[in-house]
């Protein structure tokens, strides 16, 4: 069951990131403290890479099996997505009194799939409590730190037309 959930988790991340890729860059321009304004190209690059990471983690978990790096990477990513349901999605939607892009898919897909994946990971021996207590938060932190790096890389690889014209006028 864990392997099936691994692939469902990857699909949930892809759907969630797709919703954000379409709606979040525009929303971020009026989000205030809840989200720095982000360009569409850099954001879409970042969520594409994060979706690829979810797929890669599911593949590693499926290939490597119990107590593997892949199982911990996938489970840590599931923890990150579980936390992401609350912060920023639910909190921003409630505090701003307007919909934050990604909240619907976070609640409909990420929440149930992540919870079930983690339950099955422990129950089927794919991860242990002691190791996950260290690996889970470390992976969450790594993903949080990866996001601004992906934005930076996205800006460098695909600069917006505004940035390109700004450079041309220097």
C-alpha cells in the first residue's frame, strides 16, 4: 500500500503545484506579508523542480524499499506538504479573508494523501520513529531552503522580459 500511496503523493504534489503555478504569481503581488511577490517564470520553474523531486522520491522509495533513503526522503517530503497545508495555505486564506492559491488542492489531496502515506510508512516498516524524528524535520528544512534557491535559479535561467529590457537599458 505504501508504494501506491507514494505515487498518489507524487500526483497530489503535481496537481497542487499546477494550481499554484497558474494562480499564485498574480496573487503574490497583493499578498503582503504572506508571500513575497514572485515572477511567474521563476515560480513555475521552482514548482516544476519540486514536482520532479516528489516523483523522484516516489521512484526511489519504490526501488529501494523499507528503511531506505528514498522512503525517508518521500516521508519527509510528505511531512513538508502536511505542514504546508496549514502554513501558509490555511493561515493565509483565513487571515487575508481571501483564497490563497493552492489551498483547495492542499486540503483535498495533500492533506489526506500525506497523512495516509505517513501512517502506512510507519505501519509497513518503511520508516522508523527514531530515524524519522531526525530525517523528517531535516528534509522539511532542506525543502524550505531549496525554494529560494530554485527561485534564484529560475530567474537566472529564464529572466522575465521586464528584467531583460532593464539590462538592455544599462
